[in-house]
């Protein structure tokens, strides 16, 4: 597998993308590009690969310090976690069966997609960029947020609450923990994304104070 990403401010043209695709020897090339390039998908044919439209990824952002968090609860807190078993258990509980872009590709099974989430989350944990929502009294782990903090923004890569704790308004407390963490390190904004079909979580982001900023399309190109 290889990944090819065209950022929002990239000067790349479709011809540049086509050249990169032709130069790749990967079995699967995962291409992401801004959704405003509506003509590009048709231009990805005739390159010796099968093009699969995989998803539309919607990005939202929050100016750090302007969130609208729920009222504080003495039964909830956030803390860093790095233990592999804890992280893997949370990923399995929260994200197993989630329809991400790998679900569009018949070469990947649901188990492989979840394994990819585990690997992704563990990289964040090893770098010290992983937070858990927990009950200070029982120490039960109720939610997980993995982060990318290499730049001025804190980007939430994965975030969710375990099924047994859903429907209780806990997700907002997890977002509050991330916002506080971002402010503590001097970040100016918090960035998060999800597949366009995941409208439930986007409603939660809107309630918290996030705003939509861009949409990115994902295409798998198969040999």
C-alpha cells in the first residue's frame, strides 16, 4: 500500500497526480484530494488501475478556548494513556465494524480495518498523544481520543465512547479533555474529521462549537 495526499493548498494538478499514480508499484494506492476537484475522478481512469470511490471525509475545526463543553462532572476525567492493552481494548470496543474507507475495498476485511485502527492508535500512544475518558472513582475507561500534535493545531485522529457508556452525553466531556490538553500545549485550534455519512458525531461537534472547514475525497486505485 501507498498513500498519496493532495492538500488544500497544494499547486498539484491532475496531470501531476496521474504521473505519481503511474510511477507507483503499490498494489493499493490510497489517494486523497480536495473535493472541489470534481473533475479528477473521471481523469483517474486509463492508468492501468481500478478506481474505487471510497469516502468523503469532512473536516471540522474549533478555535481552542471557544468550545461549549457540558457542565463538569466529578465522575469524569481525562488522562493520558500509553498501555498497549488498554488502547487496543478501547479501539476494539469503539471502532470495530465502523464503515471507514477500507470498507469500500473488497481486498480488505473488517478485521483488517480494525487492526489498522489499532496500529494507528498505538502510534499515537507511543508518542504520548493519547487521552482516555475515565471514571476517577472506578478507574473505568469510557472513551478514547488519539491525537496528532506535530503542528500548531491539535488534530483528533480517533475519538469515541465505548458502547456501554453511549447515550449519556459523555462525548462532550471527551472533547473538553482534548480542548484543555490543546490549550495547555499552546495549540490555537482543534481539528477533527469523519466520513460524511457519520452525521451523528457531526451534530455533537456542532453543539460543542466546531465548524466545518473542508471536504476531502478518498479513492483507492487497485492493480
